[in-house]
C-alpha cells in the first residue's frame, strides 16, 4: 500500500486531514507522496500539518521562484534574478511555507510537470512552457499600484457576482460562464491513474489546463472518453469547464437521463458544506448529461475503493438531484 495525499484544504483543516489519515490508514508514520495542485490557501494550507506530522517520501509542488533566472528577460522592471525570485516568493506565501518545512525536515521536492510519474499517477498538465506563461500572465507577478477607482470597480464586480439569476432549462441545455478562472487555478496539477478504474484528479484546473490534459492523455495511456471517476474541477465552478471539454473527457450528451443506479461515471465535487455557491447547477447538469453520478462531499465522509470494501463510519454516496434550472449569468 502507498499513501498519496493531494491537497489539504485551509491551514485550519490540517489537523482534520491528519486525523483522517490516522483513522483510515492505520496511523502511518510515512506518506509516499504529497501533491500540491496549486498555490491557493484552500488547497495548500492544510498540508503544513501533514508535512510536520509525517515522514514524507516526496513533496510534489511547482514553485514559480525557482525559474526566476529563466523568466527574468520577460520582466522589464527587473534587472536581477535574485530580486525577481524574492518578488515571486512574496507572491506565493503558501508554497514558500511548504518549501521551508520540507527543507527543514529533509523532504525532497519534485516538480509535477506533464509526464511526471507520481506513484500510480501520471501528470497530464501543466507542461513547463504553459506554466511559465501562466507565471507571466498572473495578476500576482507584475508590480502595480491600485487606484481608488480600480478598487471601487473591483468591489462592484464582487457585488455583481453575488447576484445570480436562474432559468428553467430543458435536458441537455448547458450554459457556462464566459469568464476565465484565475491563472493560479490554471497552474493546477492534473493527475491520471488506472487503479482498476480510470481516475482523473483535476484540482482547480481551468479550461486551458484541461485542454492540455486531454491532448496529452494518449501519451499517458488514457484514451478519452473512458474515465470511470473524475474530480469536478474547482468545486463545480462554471469558469472551468465547457461543453466541448466535457464531450472530450466524458463523451457527448445523452439523448435522455440514465436511470438511477446505471450511471457509468462517478463525478466527485469537493466542496465545503458552508459554500452555498458550489457546485453550480449548470455544472451538475452538464456532468449528468453524460451519464455521471454527481456527488458533493460537503462535510460527508465519501470514499471509493476497488474492489469494493465496506468501511466503518462511511455511508454510500448520495447523488445530487438533477437541477431543472441553471444559472443564466
């Protein structure tokens, strides 16, 4: 048996992650692989506790600052790789904290670029070239002074995002956001493994990352469509998927709903119980259109194993009902 930990929630979630590992993996002293999909605090924060608690074979994490020398020519305001490295480190404090723990504890840090093998998993995205471009495009990297007007516009944008209209929609109709997800989300490590069932872990990957993963999949032995289980990207956000991408990943939309119990794909949404905005109805609908059983964690202990093994304290996954309406904006 090997233990493969992917992300750890917020920093305050760390003790819960450690308890979960102890309760269900026999209080191990060693974890084979810890993977940080990207830098956001709701993914990287809780891994501090994991690195402090266990001996770890390898920490898999992409650190923008170690490429400062390569990136330097593309930042006109920087003449020193050391200064650019310091700026990039300050932009990604969650990753820096993990690096410091790993260095202190002697945990090797590996780069999870496309093609890397992490235990049974193969990384499908990101490629080094796209990762470098994402660093250049990120809002975190350029130096800018925000004007008062800009601050007001951003505040109004946040208010508008909270106002969502819902419209009734027929089976098969799909509406996704025209807005793109963040560049940091697009940096997410996408992993595939065949563990008797074909599994895709997406983190907060956006459309660019998923398109790159789809293109690389045959090189990893994955012929799409053909997944048995998929993590719904970014907690079920409408900014991360599209009809074309879901067609490529899961197959085309079905003419009518499948009967309960005959779903061919399990789609797992990692979402907090307190997050009333995720998963989005349009995303739940889209996965159901392709014969998926859509399940949200939302505080529930959801497990999957193959061949099937019953675990004490764990109940069966309950599908999210198919929404008859969806977001219109």
